[in-house]
């Protein structure tokens, strides 16, 4: 590992140095050293998305939501065009949601919807964040919208009908939940 670190430190081409630091982070078993290598990768090439995504995942893994949100903002800012920024927000929102950071995931899904207001996946993600946070009424409305948007585009998000049925059950509307379950292919 020492030789790999020496090579990464001496590399003058920043994107290659960042990739070398990323590889070193993968090889390192010690957590502190792994984070140091990820920080070095980002420092070597701040615009390299792979380094930011790797550090974002590592930060979420250790519960550093503030650092993760910083990486999300950098990834979003460096993406070119509305569709690319939407994709960054959608992917990072999913990661935040999976890590259990509901408030932050909701904010990122809202930003994704600013870039593509009629996206069923982002609407579904925002609904899941609300649902997991205990805001069932708002989640049900968003899930209905996500399903409607998906039907308009012939691609209803997988699981949106199941999530809506679960939320409706929690809200006490069993007949509506059963009706939604019947729509699941």
C-alpha cells in the first residue's frame, strides 16, 4: 500500500492521481486511511465525479450527512444540463433515502423535480421520503401523482403501487389499498 500511495502522491496528471487514490481507498482496510484516500482523490481532481460518488457513499456509510450533502451539491453543480443534474439528484436522493436520511432525501428529490417536474421516479422518491417520515397523507397524494405520471409515460415506477397500498392501509383506507394492489402486474 505504501508504494501505491507514493505513486498516487507523485502522479502529476490530476485525473489519474484521483483514480489511483480511489483504488488505494478500495484496497485499504482501515477506515481512517480509506477516508483519507477518498479525500485525496477529491482534492486531486475535484471535478471527477467518480471520486465524489465514492466519497458520498462512504460518508453515508458512516452517517456523515452534512459531508454527504456537500458532495451532492458539488456533483449537482458540476453536472452539465438539466437532465444530468436531474440524474445526479435522483441517484443521490435514492442513496440518502436508503441510508435513512429522510429530510435530506426529500430536499434532493425536490431539486430533482425542479429539473424534471413530470418525472415519476423523483415524485415516487419524494413520496417515499414523506411516507418513511410518517407523513402519510402527503405521501399518498405524491404516490398518486407518481402513478399518474408513470401511466402517462407507460412506465409506472416499480413498487409505487405497493407503496401507495401500504400508505393507504396505514391511513385506514383498506378498500382503496386493495384496489391499488389489484393494479399491480
